[in-house]
C-alpha cells in the first residue's frame, strides 16, 4: 500500500514541464476544505477536467508542503477575501491517452 507522503511526492513530480498531470494522480489529491489562514495557500494551477468518475473544476494549491485541490465554488466564495493568482492551466491526461502516448 502506498503511504500518503509517497503520493504527495508522486504528485509533485507528476506535473510535467509541459503542464500536464495524469488523471490517476488527480484522483489521489485530497480536497482542501478549510485552513487557518487562506493567505498561506500557494496557487499551482487551474484544472478543468471531466473524467469517467468525477468532474474537477478548480485549482491545485500547495498548503503546508502538501498538494490539494480546491473546487471553483470554494475559490469563488473566498475571492472577496483573497485574490487568486493562478498563472498556469494544468492539462489532465486521461489514462487512455497516457497509455497511447507511452507506446
């Protein structure tokens, strides 16, 4: 069984230089629901992906040296109190496309 810290390492290395992330890694990212100070959250990139099992529309962030997903609804609710500055759009590669690309 893979420990959570191992997944954090895999995900950090999973975002490639061209700004893509495998669908499998996206499913492993926990959702950030609440923090003590939202100004401590660092933006990584925006995500807009509809997979077989779920829809991800929001952003990947770094908080306390871990990666989390924050849904658009939460980002919008917090926008009056904090300005979000996502500079990158992260493209999610489906597992089927990843397997085709690997061949």
